[in-house]
C-alpha cells in the first residue's frame, strides 16, 4: 500500500502492518512518520526496539539472526533498519526478501531509505513487495502538502495561532533549509506561547537568527569571490546545511551557463531546475557565462558526479572537501 506521512494514520488503521518502507531524506518527516507508526503499535502491545544501519553483508546477517530468534511467545520486536543504498541492487532485494520470509507476527520492520533514487526499477520492486501487509511511505509526490501538514500539526499541538502571511512565509522558505525553518517555528512558538504569531513577529525573529543559504554561496562563486565562497561554505558546513541543496544549486548554475554559451537544453528529467533557476537568474551571471570555459565546465560536471556518489554513500567528509574545490573551479 502506497501512502505519505500526511495520510499514514488513516492507512495503517485499515489493516495489520508488519513492514514499513520509508523513502525520505528529511529528518522532520522521518521523525513524524516514525512517531505515527510507534503510536499505532504502542496502542496494541509493548515492544522492544533495535536500530541497525546497514553498511555491509554482516549487518544483513545480523538482522536475519536477530529475527530468527523471535518466536510467537516473544515480545513484539521493532527493527529500525536504515539502508543508505542509492539503488535497488539484486543483493538488497535478496536480503529484504530473506528478512520477509524469516519474519513472524512478532516482528515489525521499518526500513529507512534516505538516499534512494526512486525510479522505474524501484517502483517495480516495491509494487510487488507491497502486495502483502506492507506500507510504502513516499513524500516526493506530495511535498508541499506534507510541509503544510507538519506546520499545521505543530501549531495545533502547541495551541498557538498564526497569521496566513506568516504561514505562507514559512511554506515558501521551508524548501530552502527544512531543518532550519522547522527549528525556527519551534523557537518562535516557545517565544510567543499565548499570542498570535504575525508575519512581522516571525520576520523580525527570522532576521535576528537568519543563517546562510545556498544562494549566498552561489552568489560568491558568480561574483568570482574565491575566499568569500570558501568562507561561506565553511559557515554552511557549521550550520549542518543540506549538501544535496548545494549540489543541486551548483548543478543548476552549470546548466544555465551551458545553455547560454552553447544553447544546450537542460535535461527534462532534471526536476531541481525550477527550485533554483529563478533565484540564480536574478544574479548578474553575464561575466561567469562569458569567462567560464567548456574545459572548466567539464571538470565541474565530473566533480559533481563524484560528489553525488560520495553523498549516496554518506561520505560527508569527502563531500564537503569536494564542495570546497567546486567553490573555486569556475573562478
């Protein structure tokens, strides 16, 4: 059964679920989804919880051995299994099917795929997988609705009121840095517990706590300010900024340069274009288009591919190191 975080509660109320598959990279939605599942399970039974990150073959073996030990007289056991694979490999399919075959009613599996690229092959595998008592949670097709749902739930839970303009400001900004704006909302709720949160109050607090965004980094690159670009990147790293946003914004810049230099059209399947293009195009990009050679663009594209691979394997140190090189590669 396919659903999203917003509709998960209604979905799991309808049938008995033993396996959940969460395709999500944003922490607030992972946490929200997990809380909904836990509440549903806790209503019915006491549970033991085991958290496992799959790094290699022995981790899969460990999960299988743990599940084998569960009999019908055991306490219900929840296995939180995080898999950082970016693709559905044959090896992954075999192990997921093996875990499914070893499980009984006392075993509940929650698979987390924060890096998975959801494509046709994934769709086929999960379609067959979810024919049984399995729920697949995928927020990619209802992102705006899920952000809206999370904001509304947070406001309702804390019994506060917020103006429409303040709420629209949050909805517009959430895409840029979800963790920062989620934290901003939580802090302003604590700051104004019994008053209506207006746009003015929200924006005043936002300007005091404002942090750097991808736009600040890209702006320094476009203006050929090498040292400033590196300093801003270090600041973003300190903020624990989402590297995926930095990767995709830089890729958008490269595609814009390529288009204006050689009229090369951007791939139709590059879904991130609309997220970053409009804001980048507001900058004065004429100089960087004129001065950037095709050789530099090719080097940047090769490095981007390398960074994406490192990101898929959760190698954060290498990702940040290569982003530093990207900061100066066009300058």
